[in-house]
C-alpha cells in the first residue's frame, strides 16, 4: 500500500498542472465602450477627451495586454498597448476638422471587439487673416496675397474676393491645400480703389464647413503710363523699295523694355524708352506692326498697319493655245500689270523668258512649234528701274507639255474569226495619242455604238 503512494502523488500534480494550463488561455472580451468629454458638441478651442474602456473576463491571467485603437470616420488616429482597461486620447484644442464619428477597437491576443460609434461636432472656425505684400500696385502688376488660419487643420479650400466701392465681392481665385495658409499672386486691371478679402472651407465627411470672411484690405491700383507712341516714316502708304522707319517711344516709366513685332516675330528689342527700326519695303512687309512696352510683368502696346504698294505686278506667263498638240505653233507671253504708272513706264520694262532655268529670249514673248524637245518648265522675269531703284520680279513656273495627236485607228476582230450566229468583239486600236481617246464605230447604221477608253489606246466595241 505504501509503495503505491509516490505514483498517486505524481498523478495529482499532473492533473493540477493540466487544469492550470487550460485556465491560462481562457478569456473573453465582454464589452468595449467609448466616451466623449465634456460633451459631443463643443465650441472650437475646447479640450476634448476621447475615452475607451474594455471589460475582459479571464481565468486568472495576470497582466493581460490590450491593444486600443481609436478611429475617426473609420480612419485610425490613435493606437496604444496597455494592461489597463481604459485609455484616454486628448484633442486639445479641438478643431472643426476633429468633427466626425469615433469608434474604439480593442484586441486581446486573437480576439477583437469594437465599440458603438459616438459623434463629435466641433462648431466654429477661425476667421482668416489676409496679408498683401503690396497694397498700391500698378495695373496688371503681380503682387502676393497670403490667406491663413493658423489655428485650424484639415483639407482647406481658400478663396480670394475682389470688391469695388459699389457692389458685392466677386471671387477671383480658388485654391486647395492641406496646409492652413496659402500664398498666391494676384494682378488687377481696374484703375482706382478696390478691396480684397478671403475665406476658406474645410472638407469633412459630413459636409464642408465655411469660415467667416477675413478683414477687407484696401488696395489702390495705379495707372502705368508706358503705352508706346508709334510713328511710321515716310507714311503709312509705302511703295516697294522705299526705305521705311518705324519709331516706338515710351513717355514715362523707367526700366522699360520696348519690342517691335510683326506676325508674332520680334523684329527688334531695346532696353530703354525709344526704339527705331529701318527696312527696305517689299510687298511681303505689308501687315500689322505692334510696339510693346514691358515693365516687370506689365505690358502696354500700340499698333499700326503698313500697306506696301507694288509698282507693278509679278509677271504671269500665258500659253496660247492652252490645248497644245505636237506640231502646233504656240506662243508664250510674259504679262505684267503696272499699278503706279507715274513711277513705272511700260517702255522701261525688260523681259527674259526661261526654259528649265535657262534663258531662251529677252523679249516679252516666245514663239515656237510644239515638239517633245520643247516640253519643260517655263518662266519669265520682268526688270524695271525707278528713282534709282532696280526691280526684278519672277513669274510662277508654267509646265508646257504638248499632247500627242492620235494615230489612225486599226479595226480588228478579237480572235480573228467570225462564226455565223455567234457574238463577236471588234477591237479599235491606235498606236499613239495622248489619253483619253474616244472611239466611234460606224457600220451600216450610223453611230451604231460609241465608247471612250481612258487608260488604253484601244477600244472594245
């Protein structure tokens, strides 16, 4: 009997150990709660405490650790691990961006439970401040404006407003940022007094919250007298080969740059108040000339239109006859229209006719017989002098290619044999001739059948 006692003691110890091990892993999360102090609706600037409490039942597990997670609108904002059953998260001071639905999730080992949600509404927004680095800008001069609400946080939409002495504020700019201030550039065209202000709104899941308007800042927009005075000599009606001078002059202003442009091309630029530009006029120089004065980022402009009148037209080469066949005689005439007979006399005009860029006559006309060797690119030049100036004008090229006359057609039977009572085909064919060629079949009845073949020198009839 005594020899069995040691084994019995071992069995009892084993049972006690097994029971303790089973109790160590036994636990359950009873409840998770969330509280908002001092209340769920507070004014901005009030300290707010978000409290999270958990109740856990367990089988004698010492120092059981809880992971607390506080979420706003389902976004994690605070996490803390502790053996305590309560944690507090402070919002000090509370801002409008802290408004939302709060929940608390507690995780114990592999179990997790979430509280019900509680709503926090923080009322009121800080009135923004507006600062300008220049309250007396020139018209169209850029200056900086800064709108800020340093006591707020969140996603901001800032707006800037312009008001005249009479009328309501007009929004002139809107910008979005994650910061509580924004800097931008503004330029004003209206001369005289006006007022600038700003406000903002913060984006929340429940809807945007709008601030009051900032202080109004008085702005005086000054006129900038840099509009250039423009003159053209000898006049705005100019003949080709005249020497033309364009003047641009700025009366007031310092540190001014002056530009002369035409067709978006800068012809000249000077750093100063006076610009002079000289050129010899051609017909292509007709158009609008713009003088621009630039000070900083402000521009003023003036413009004049120049019309360069031709003394005589560009020559035009004319072919007669237009429908030219090999063996026909042809004539090329170099035609010119005189626009200013008091300066250009037809008797002083001289001509040159060219074939493939080689001169063939110094007359205003050229006569020859059409032949393949005469085909080519023809052009002509007209030369004149007026008031000591020499003019040369060239025509557009004219392609001369004589047509080949059609040769006598040959009529044949396709296949070479006729069978009584069977259909047949006749082939009408010319050895040469410029396409298209029209064929007409004549038989015992006049104009029995007619066909036109444009791609071959033969016709099936």
